[in-house]
C-alpha cells in the first residue's frame, strides 16, 4: 500500500523552503509559527532524515530537503495550473488563449482561425497579438506562436515545437521596379524598407546569388514587416516579405517579385506550450487544425511561386524539431 505523507506537512515545508523563514511561512498559511515547526518536524520524522538545517534564525536546506523542495514546486505548480484551467473552463466553457507575434496574427492567423471556430462551435479562442521581438514569460496562455531560431528562447518551463519555415521574397510594385530596378540600375541604389527585428538582406543576396551592386544607400526602418509591406504596396520602396505576409499581394499583382528568387528562412515559427499544463480536448483540436492549416498553406505557397517561375533556394536541415525549454 502506498504511504501518503501529510499534505499539510508538505505544504508547510514547501513554504518554509521557498520563503526561507518559518515566520513568513506561518503568515502565508494563516497558522502559528509553532504549528509550522511541528508539521516540518513530523515530516522529517516520517521520512527519516533532516530536511532543514537551523542555525539561529538562518534556515538552509539539506540535500534531501533540496530534492524534496524541487519536486514539490513542480507538483504544486501543476496543481495550480490544473485548478486554474478547470475553473476557467467552468466559467467560460472550452476556451483557449493564444499569444501570437503581431505580423503572423494580422497577416495569416486572423484570416484562417474562423474556419476552426465554424468547425468547432463549442470552442472559443482569444487571440492576443504581441509586439514583434517581445517574448514575455509572465502570461497565462494555452499556446504561443513566435518566430526565431530553434531553441533560442530557453526558459520558463515551455515546450517548443517547430511549426514551419517561411520563404523570404524581395517585393515591390511594378512601377517601382520599372523606375529603380530597370536596365542601368543597381538594387543597392533603390530605397529599402527594413524590418529592424528581421534584417536578412545581405544573407538573402549571398544565398540566392543576387548581386546588389554594393551596400544599400537609402533605407527606412520599421518594427514590423507588415508596415514594410504596406509602404512597398504604395510604391515607396523595396522590401523582403515572408510568404505568410506577402503572398496575397503577390497573387493579386499588388506586389511583384522583381528577381524570381525566394529563400527558405533560417528562423522558423514555433508553437510553445506550458509543459506543466495537460492537453485538453479543445487544445488538441486547435493544435491539430493549426498544423494542418499551415501545412496546406505551405503547399499552396510552393504551387503559387512555381506558377510565377520563382525559384526557391532551400536550406540544409530545415526539418521540424521539438525541444523542451527550461
């Protein structure tokens, strides 16, 4: 038969170890200081080893105490996440909260998520667009979609799985190309529109084989690729847009690809999930839908680029991976 330790004693010990104080633990647990000391002493007796070393007012963990404390922290965190999730579902029904970098949210996800909601009428989704380049760990969420190098955002108890890599394309309007990129002109002389969070111009030229003719001479910096694309669509410059953001405008002819080349990104969009949070039926359905929708879109991207005679330069090792974080 499994031997059960007193949950009250375990909670008292965890509070003392975390706060490094019996008095502070007693205050947090709304009990007396002697009551906390008694619970910890009983736990040590039951386990047959000391967990705390007391020298005056200083409390230190023994190796056994440290081991137990780390295990209890994980267990209590899981309990808290589970109770919060159950409580939220009781209030809101099947509800998912998804944090998404702003470019991806506005350019692609916003136009796709309605299909998921129509197919799953009992599930509601809250989508919060975050500033590009901002990755906070103090938010409650079911999923986070963010871009970057695989495994670069370590920490926070998250599990990372690669969703996809995009294709970077050099784009502008037809009129702009005729004025700045025609015969006798060098790409480096054109006004550039640069996303300060994602400037891959030199790498793009090096790997696609395009000769820019020298360093770029005139540029405007933005903090989002969607802003670069908006200005490019008005004829204001040359920019690099990824296949999730730029393809709709390329299809309609609002933007053209003056040099028929594309480069698979070194970075990727990743899906992050709290490791301690159990998958719900709603979250499983959303993840299955999201991966299927992205895979289908990637196929459509390749077909559309092939139809326009755009050659895609591949990268080695662009396969999907999973990585625990923290």
